[in-house]
C-alpha cells in the first residue's frame, strides 16, 4: 500500500472531526440555550487554550522528532473529550470538555499539515493531492452533521465523533513518520526566525486576514439560524464551503508558484472582503448558504500560499513549530479576538454590523498584503540553505 493512501484517509477523517467541532460547536451551544456572548466566551477561551496547546505539542514533536506518535496520542484524547462534550448539557461541563477538546484536537491540525508537507516533499507527491482529502472530509461531515442535528438531535454527535476518532487512530498506524530534519533543533535558530522583520510582517498579515475569517467561521451558523434556517442548512453551507476547496487544493500544482505567495494571499483577502460585505446585506438564509461557495477563492488559496511562504523562510529544523505558529495565529490568537469581540458585537449590534466590520478588516489586510508583496514578493530566500 502506498504511504500516501492512509495519509489521505487520515486527512479525510481528521478534517471530518474538525468540521463537527469548528463549524458546529457554536450551533451545538446555541441548541443548549447559550447566548452569542456566552458562545463567544467559550470559543474565545478555547482560543487561549489553543495558543498554549499548539506550540506545546509542536515543540514536543520537534524535540522528539516524531509527528505520528504525537498525533496518535492527541487523537485518542480528543475522541474521549469530544464524546463527553457532545453528551453534556451543564454549562460548567460544556466549558470544561470544550477546553479539553481544544487542547487535544486543535494541535492536530498543524502537525497534520506538517506531516502532509514533509511526506509530499520526500515522496515527490503533490501536497494538494493529499490536502484535497481533508477538504472532502470536512465537506462530507459538515453536510452529515447538519442532517444528524436536525433529525436526531445535537447529542447524536457524541458517538459519531468518538467513532471517527477511533477510526482515525487505526488509519494512522501504518503511516510512516514524517522525515525528521537533518539539522539539530536549537533555540537560537528559532529566535532568529521569529525576530526577522520579514517573518514578523508576514505573521502580522496572517493575523489581520484571519480575524474576519474566524469571526465568520464562529458566527455563520448562528447567523443562518437567525435568518430562519436550520442545522441542516448550516451543514449545506459548510458543505459548499469545504467542497469548493477540493478543486483548489487538487490544482495547487498548477496555480501555486514560489515567489508569488504574497500576491496570492492578497487576492484571497480581496475575495474575503467581497464575501463578508455581501453577507452583511443578505436576508435569505439559503442565499447566505449559497454564498459560501466563495470559499474556493479565499481559505484554500490563503492557507496553502501561507504554508509555502512559511516553509521558504522558516529554518528546516523548526518547520513543525513554524507550522504551529501559523495555525496558532489563524485558529488561536485571532480566534480569541473573533470570539470575544465578535460575540459581543453580534449580541449588541447585530449580524449586519458584525459582517460589515469584518469586511473592513479584510480590506485592511488587502492593502497590507500589497505593501508586503511590493517589498518581499520577489524574494526567493530559502532558509534551509541559509541556515
């Protein structure tokens, strides 16, 4: 069996879990009677946990020079806490199990992406052909989760979550560990990487662009429900969003070019602006769901280009940690702001004001991206060679 086959299967299953957690956790909380500010509080606090957990597990992976074994531990723990989360109705226990799931589930994402990229490099397999299966898993599970919540209730997700987690653990067993870096891991190399002007400006760009994306991810489902939709329609919205990513990831070998990452990130930011600006004016939940097809021009382009740019400037021995820093900004730090501030804005000013605000932030990201592209866009720096 080719090693890429179980790796693709693992991507499918893990991102299916991520669809249940990231896209439907707010909907699940809403079904338990929580207010937007309470939902924002829990998810924002989860972002704080993510900030702690992702670097921790990334450092453990780099220090022990293994990704697969760390993933095996995390997937088992996340399956248990996720099962308990979707089985409880107590507000206190919802917070406890949500935090534990954030601690174990969210670090899997950057480690999986790092494993994808490293194995793709070592076997001359296109990264996009692997990551496509993650988008497919997210899309299928988003559609199925909406159906399950509508017809069988929100607590039906508990067994499904645990079952997929168990299957993920079995699938990862035959996957070979990602090739370890030949250079030794040193704190000096990490300090040099994180203190570079180009690196800091790039990470700032990621942070600016990720805030609107995370606010949308957190409150899209609630917005659809407010407009008169149901969980099944939320599932359809995320199916369209994740499904549209498939073709973009699959064709990444065609459109992703070294030295063009910053302009691609900027283009994705422009489509984020268009998407969120239109969302503010929609009054039909079905049209809001259909609009999510614009995901194909936003997240997959933004994140894939960001990963490639990161791998050009990060020291080779710190790639897993560098990937973790990227995911931490996109899903952690920005998620805290998105959840706390976004939840308060949604409750006090409404969805229209919230989406107009994030469209404005996306516009700022576009301008900043253009500035960085003009400054660093032609750079062909390869940190692996430099360090």
